[in-house]
């Protein structure tokens, strides 16, 4: 993930982001939450911000799964 998608601890604290959501895509969650609050959580609003955040989450998931499969392959190779 690009380091620009991670917000600083001060930004996260100022925007009251819960600890469970402070991950590598946290900088994208802040503008999404601001938009959601401003538009009273209307589902048709903030689509661009939501899509950007969900894409970041998916890309992070894919990266972690590839890393896990590499680790499993290496462990299986070492076991042989």
C-alpha cells in the first residue's frame, strides 16, 4: 500500500476513528466519514469516496493473501 493512504495518529484521533478501523486505508476513511456525516448517510451520496476506500481495502486483502500463500509455500518447501 502507498504510504499516502495511512493517516497519522493525530489525524485519526482528531477525526475520532475507532481503533479497529485504523489500518493502511485510514486516510481514505476520514473524508468518507466526513461526507457521510455531512449528507446524513444517504446511500447514493459519497459513492466516489466509498469506492476508493473499498478498493483500498480489497487491494490490501489481496496483498495479504498473496503474502500468506508465499509463506505457506515456503513453509511446505522447508518441511520437505
